[in-house]
C-alpha cells in the first residue's frame, strides 16, 4: 500500500465504472465507504459485500490498536477486530499463489465460482486507475467479483495523487497483468501486508504446498512460499487446514501500546527513519472513524457513541501531526516531535480512564 498523508479525506462515493472487455452487465455498487478503510480493509469489505455479508460489523466493530515490537524500531500493528480468520469467522481465507499466469487465473476463477468474489493481492504500479500506476510499487488488494470484473472501493489522498474508487470489466489477459503481486516488498511493507487481517499471517506455503492437487493454482512455485509467488490471492480455507494463528505473546494494546509509540518517537523522532511506519498511524485513524460509523449505525448507546466520537476526533489529528514531525526532521532546527508525543499520550490517558471506568 502506498503511504498516505493526512486523515480520512473526502466523502465516499460510487466507484467509477471503467471501460474494459465488458459483458454489458453492470454490477451494483458495494455500499462500502472507501474513505474509512485502508486498501486492505477496502478489499475485505468489498469481498464481504459481494459474498452476501454486511461488511461494517465485521471490520468496524472494534478499533483497539495493538502492536508488537520487532526490534530495530519496527512494529507489527493490528487495527481490525481480532479473529477475522479464526474458525467460524466471516473471513475463512488463506493465501494462495502461483508463478504461472494460467494457473493463477484458474485458481482465481475456481474461487470466484465457489464464492462469487476473490481478494487478489495486486501491485499499485500495474493498476491504471491508481496514482502510483507506472510510478511506484506498492501492495494493493482488489476484488475480482465476476469473470472478469474488478472492484476497488479504496479512496484516499496519496503522495502521488488521489486514489478514487474504480470498477470495470476487463479481459483475461489484462486481468493477468493487474493480478501480479508486488515483486519486492520492503520489510516495513511486508509486515503490513502479511498482518493485514490482524493475525500472525499465513505461513509460507502453509496448507497449500505445491502438489496439492485439489486446489487449482496452488502449485509450481517451489519452496519460496505463497508470499513470494508472482500471483497471490485468498481462497477458502479447507476443513482440514488450520486457521491462521491469532496474535500470540509479546503484543501491547490500549494505553500500553500508545505509550510505547510515544516513547518511540521521543527516543528516535529526530531521525527520518523513525517515521517509516507512519502510515500505520493513518490506518489507525481511519479505523477509529470506521468504528464511529459502526457505533452510529448500531445503537450502542449515548455513552459509547460519545466515547467513540471523542477518540476518533483525537486520532483524526494524528496523521497530519506525524506528517509534519517527519518533514521537520529533514529541516534545520530538528524534528518537532512534541505535538505528536503529547497527542499519543493524551490518547493513552483517555484509554486508561475509560478502562478504569468500565
């Protein structure tokens, strides 16, 4: 995913219907507000809608930031509710992959026939409707919801321009180009994409090794594992396969996680590298806006709605404050990290106060 600046921008709208090798049919809009989600969350939401489930309760019912220190000033972040891919959960998916385009399309088509939609792990560099097209590589998930129709509801302001919702028909050859995964994810982007569902991710090749004859597309890429395959998508988990592991030991949550981030920027914020995961702050801010939308629509009660609104308002300030702190690190006088640290500590205090009151 390409790094964003600022908080949630604009208002959600219907996706533009792109020209392609279309069948003449028009698919109904998904109803997903792309201004409230990351590109990963947008694909999950679109997939849920296309497969007959309500997306908002699944990915918007929680907004508790959790993180796990990985050393070197890096973290794994979890923004979405826990257990999205657990046994019996709505997103019973595992990563599949292939190096051969024909095998990949066969696997995607098999999943499409079984479920009616498929999440495909694409590269923004190859997607002509994204501002990164032909300019910058970045993981970007899309939904294939017909043969061959693509829906991408994600909407945001990127460093390279404006991401707008898009949907359109295409042909098999073009889809094969769009479905290529990002060739080389840097370590930060790999952490983000691997843990996008909020669990410990898919083990390389787990449950889908080459030679697994009953699953189209899960073959022919040897020991490198699914996360390194040229083409990647998510398929239904078979009954004999274990669910992806939930987040294990070493995770921090709530006020503890927020104070950890504040300490990180206090210790390292003078160096530009300290902001290499600043996009995660933007994703957290969006998740709180999404949770507020869920609270408004779900009748959670005045107190919980007020709490969700207050937290979302504070989080809404974080991405831009982090953006300016990062910019100041390159300028004479040093990084202006104080406002960011203060805001994270304010959020931690608020979280602690609510925990005591509950």
